[in-house]
């Protein structure tokens, strides 16, 4: 949104008492009223936790023989830190630029738990299935970036999980299931009402803002609520999914949302490739029955990525980084400094993606001015 439009958006209409409806892409989800007319059902049986990180302590309770936890070196550092306080963790080499891990770095014993990741939802399941057929261990797949993919639905792993709040408008929620019918962990009976309450209040306030029912000044307030809610959930105690979130996700993932995300990612990628941006897409193709989490760009340097990210934010496009990895192998930390995810989920349509593409088209190497 140009600067002049942002100024106009800050002025309340004297007749209606409402603010003009702002335009933005990205950031956390606002509160949605969900319709479950047609969904992709979750694999079952299954259990739900507040956060995906709570799946591992649940599995440790189910199987006390688990000795070590193997985690890819390109993974969320906060989750690694959480799991490392519970069990010995061992890194192995994996990278979202690769079609599969560096297998020689992954040498588990039969009582070890191995986390496999479908980065950005664009990997094929066959490499992991082939590796698993030749190795005896406990395999746990992470399908957070596409919880309803063909790989997730047809998995043959011991266990699988997905952080549903990454792709659905809920305050909390993660699902765990066993594709081969092993005993599932039981989530705690209690929920983190403080953390959930803060996040839902933030989501409701953001929905009001996006509908023109709140001033631009409300953004800093609801962002703070959301951050506090996240911190409260992550600090614990371990908890089950909240009743409100469970009602939203119980029946499965809405099919129309998957179709919208696939269309948006494809349209935005095509536009970026046509205009020859300074950054290269991490991927341009993906297997059938899989939908990418977002459009992912890799810049020539961390400084260039940060400048472009600031430029996008100044134009109301808010982009996450998956993930910020500082204390890691140089290969991993270098990629994390140059990568950027452009949201393209079900909240948006063709016009939104065209606007994002137009904003990106104005970005040039070294450009720092804001439109």
C-alpha cells in the first residue's frame, strides 16, 4: 500500500465511525468463522496437543526405551532447544534445497527416534520410504508445512505430526497419529487457558482491524497480545488443544483452502519468474497432491534479504523466516540468513498475489526507499 493510502487508512469515516478497510498480506491469522462443508479428513486414530513440540514428550512417555532423538540440522531452533532438555539430541544433515537428506549423516540405532521433515510441503515421500525400508528405528514425520498432503495421508512411518496453527486460523493446535497403528500418546487433560486467551484476543482484534473496525494503532497492541500468548504456550506447562481450536479442526482441512493456496503459490511464482527478481525461488515445481506452504525466495546475501523484507513490510507484506539459525553449521546458518517465505494462503486471491508481485517487481538490488 503506498504511503498516501496508509495515511488515508488512518482516518476514521465521520459518517460510519469505521476506518477504511486496510490491505495487507501475511502475519498471523485473524479469527475466522469456519465452514466444514468439504474437508480432507485427518488420518486416524489421532490425538491433539496445543503445540507440536509436545508430541515428543508424549512419545517418550509411551515408549521409555527411546534413547536418542535425531533432528535435521535445518529445523526450528526453539523446538530443538525444548526437545534437547528432555532427551539426547543428535543432528543430521538436511536442507530444504535438497530432495532428500545426506543419508550418511543419519545413523540411528533401533531405539532411536528420527524426525523427518517435509520442508515447505514440496518433498516426495519415496526417498524416506526407501531409507526406512533398510533401517530399523522409530520414524516420526513432520508434516506441518502441508498437513493434508498425499505423503501425510499415505504415510507408512511409525508416527507423524503436524502443527496445524501454521496453516489454519487457530490459536493453538497440533495433531499426532500413527500410520501403522502404534499406541498413541495421551495429551494432558488441561489446556493453557492464559496463552490461548491472549492469542484468540489478538486474532479477534486483527480480524476487526482488517474489517475496518479498529484503528491502525491497534496493531501494536494485538501483536503484543499474540507474542505474549505464544510465549505463554511455549513456556508450558504441556497442554492439550483448546476446545475452540479443536472445534475448528476436528473434521479435517478445508479443500477450498488447499486449492486457493496452490493457485496463489503458482500465480505468484509465475509472476516472479517472469520479472526476473533479484532473489531465486527455492522451488518452482512440486509433486502431485502436495501444496506448498508459501513462495520461498533465496537472496544473494543476508543483507539483501533483510532490505527486501523491510521493503515488503513497509508495503504491508509481512514475511516470516523459516528459520533463523545462528548457532549452526555454516551451510545451515548461511541459508537461514538468505531465505524468506512469502505468504500465499487461503486468505488471499488473484488480486492480492498480483499486488505482491507488483511490489516485488519494484525491488532492485540495493534499493532501500519505501513506496
